[in-house]
């Protein structure tokens, strides 16, 4: 099967010509070109999805995962991490046990645990009553309950070094977030193996001229992946441009989406057991005005980043190759002969024309 595209994005470079798919894999690129203006890019990888398509993953069933997956495909996401915010231990354990290891549609890569080892000084929307001091035994119970591929923690908490060591031993990517860490504390964490920071500038120590904090440390530290929410609410446009100027090539777009993302709904929704109000054109917020995730789609995140001056190829990379690299995954986030055919076909307006997930057409041509 040929995709009928003019070019394909292969490891950050546009390769002229069509793409052939065979038996769920990319068979060839650079063939005689198809429709002018249509470009094949790797399927998007979202590291942080709390909910989608009306589904909150913390309480989702198998059917809910299928429903959310169908909606995620419409935005070009072919692999993602269900993200569980801080909750009671029993709730998180049950969510981990329920999370499917395989399902139709986009691949569930594993869980992103955002908490419970977060700073009470920077909780964001995470319930204070469920935050916990670093506890290796609790961590082991969580890791034993299901497939965990990423954990966000506050590295300055006493005992966090032991958590980082255990997570690295068990192959879990570690990110710093909801943290009051100084630059010195951040660099210590990066030395121990923390590989990224979660939604930079949000729910972390603010950047100051003589106290750059963890954000300043991450932006100037080669190799640290910086995840960023580009929804027009979490960060000013100038801040996004600053992040890119400092860390372009290691910036990962995340949606931090909650249940109403991918729907047209507004009103009151839940992020775990936190009530969140969603208004038309407004960021989701708790009753006290605290930002609580987004209704951002990944294709809109790509468009927003590109509109701020980031070249198309690099904006796509921030939604594909960079998040895959953070997780040390070689099976997602790229398009080349032999790779699984997770592919999004875009037109010259960055509108999705089709999506393939392991070679299967889950989204057909759309207006």
C-alpha cells in the first residue's frame, strides 16, 4: 500500500517521494511522489495524558481505554503514556493493574506516575493530602502493580536520591516536576540519572537572576529533555521561544490533557478526584483558579509550536523523536524502512489526512 504523499520526514529530514507500507511496516521511502503538499511524518508520542475523549485514565476500564484511543488517533497520537496524578495509594494501584498492556489503536507505552513524591510547596492541582515523602517500599509497591515507564518526582525531597536510584535500576525514566529544587539540587538529580523535567516553568521554583532554580538548570544542561505545554495558557509565547532557543532539539511536546480533550464538551470534569471546570476557550481550572491540565490535542501543540517560528521538521520532532528518546524507545517516534508503520499524513495546512497505527488505517481521509 502506498500513502500517496509528496515527501516523508525521516530522522528530521524531508525525503522527497512516496512511502510504501507492507505488513504493518514501512517498506520503502523516496518512491515516485503522490499528492502534492501531503507529507508523511512519524506518529505522535505523548508522554503525559491524564485523560482524553471523555475518559479519565485514573478510573478507566478497558472499554474506556479503547474509546480514548480512538479519539487520540484523530489527533495523530499513535503511542502514549496514561498519566496518573497523585491519589490515594489504593486508587493508583488499581489504575496500574487496570491499565491494558495492549489495546486496539495507539500503543499504551506504560504509565507515567506524576507523584506522589512531589513538593508540598509546588503541588499544582495535586491533592496535598495524598502527597508522600520519598518511600522506597511504597515505590516498589507501585512499580510492582503495573508497567511504569516514567515517574515525576521532586528531587530535593529528603530520600529522593534513593528513589531515583531504584527507578533507574528498574528501567523507569525519571523526570523532575512539581518541585522547589534549586539549580544545585537539580544538577545533583541530573547527575544521578534524572533525564528530564515535567512541564517546564509550571509548578516549579521560579527562575530568578541569582536563583535560576531547576528550570534554569535544565535549560542549560545538555541532554536533559524539557517537556513543555504549548496551549497558550501555561506559558507566554515569549517563554516558549526562550525554551526553544535554549533547548531546541531536546524539547518534548506534551499535552497534559484531561478527560474533555478531544471532545467538544465543557462544564465540570474530574482529574482523579479533583473537580475541574472547563470553559469554552479557557484553560481547565480548579475552583481556586489553579491550572489543572489542558484540553490540548497533540496536533494543535505541533501547530502552536510551529506558529511561534519553530521549523516544521523540528516541531514534528518535538512530538515524535524527542519523547521517544527520553523513554529510550527505538520502536516509536520515527519513520524509516523497517519501522512499524505508525504514520500521520499531513497536508500543507497541517491538517491530518490519515493516520496509520502499525500499518492499519484507523483514520481515513478527512475534511
